[in-house]
């Protein structure tokens, strides 16, 4: 059984319910998952982190067992600002005023916005396998467009991508993750079952696509406004990326993040592909423990 000692909860935020697991004791640590996953992606590191921290692993809105607002023309319900507000409300409900955050992929983008909008709430921030969304779009070239083609596909008008994915959700999931069909047990069976349950849920696919539509529209508006106003991350920042993935090949991640952070920026590659916490949990755990300690 994954997440030994953790409890499963549903916390009500302003816009709806958020499914989460929590366990451990000590300073509060919020772990935010990526796409196309759920909080289960933290199963290999959360129990160890819970020996030192009060760990909270929620599903983001649109994903897993959390609220899934319908698609709207402005995509505001899936702006990272709205997703970050959910997480602040979750931590408020659990009695955590100030906390640590680690986010992977989409969760790291939510964490980035949370650190900008609620600087007094974040003690330290770790982002896994991303550079800022704004940097991705403003640096787009042929390599990015082909390597991150799903950013542009998912962002197509509703319901075009949803119709195609919902026609064959498991085929889509394995193709999207390049894990056909989960060779060598890459995803733990319990985690994979949760990911596939979400993939088979048309509301979750709609939420995922709205997340990407927001990234290509309203999120860029918010990010450009923050940049123009000189708003930066104020806390220490840890930047990790998969040595076998694209971030390290395409970007000097530390140089880029230092432009977005007023605090100390450290980090480096992890011996993995994109799914750091599942491919190299020992190394990720070591880096997070050292940073958050």
C-alpha cells in the first residue's frame, strides 16, 4: 500500500473540493503534481519526507479527485492564479500559515504563481523539470514546438483535443508519457491505476486541456504583468531537472530562474527523465531534504 501512515481527505475550498493525502509531522510541506498524473506521483518520496515534515499532497483542480470547473472562453477557472489560490485555501484549512513547496511540471507552475501572489506564505520553493511558462513561449522554436507539441494541441479550442483523447484515453496516456505499456513497471501499479482512472474521466481531460489553454492565454497576461511590475520569487529556490530530459538540453535553467527570483537559486540535474520523483526518488529525496532542512 502506498503512502503508509497517510490519511486521505477532501478539503473544501471556495470553488469546490480538493482531494489530498497528508501525513507526518514537522514543518508543513506542500507537494504539487504534474501532468498527466495526480498526487500519487509523490508515493516514493512523500512517506520519507513525512519523517521530518507535515506533508500535504493534493490533486490540482482539473486533475484526479479534485474540482473540475467546466471550460470557459477566458479559461480563468484554470489560471495558475486560481489554482494557486486553491492551494493557499487548502493550507489555511489545515492550519498552515507558512509552508514549504515542491512542485513538478504543472504543479511547479502553480507553485511559481503561488510564490508570486502570496510571498509571505512561502518559506522555500523547489521546482522540478520546468523553466517559467513565459520563457517557454517567448523562446519557442522548432525544437520546442515539436518536443512540447502537446502544449499547442491541448490548447486548441474546446472540445477538439478532448474528443480525440476521450476516444482512446489509455492509448493517449501511454503515448503521451512514452511508456507503452508501462515497461518495466515504470509507474507503480497503484499510481498507474489512479492516473488511468483520471484519463478515462472526460471531466478530467477537459480540466487538463483548460489548464493548457490558460497557460497559453491568461497565464501569460498575469506573468507579463508580474514581470513588468518587477514581482519576483522572494524565497530561496531549488531548481531540479532530469538529466535525460529536455530542460537541461535546451536551457540554462539556473540562469533563467535567477531572473525570476530575488532569493538564492541553487540546483542541478537529477539522473532521470521527466518524471524525477518516480524515476530517481532517492536522489530527489536527498535534494529536497537538504534544501528544506
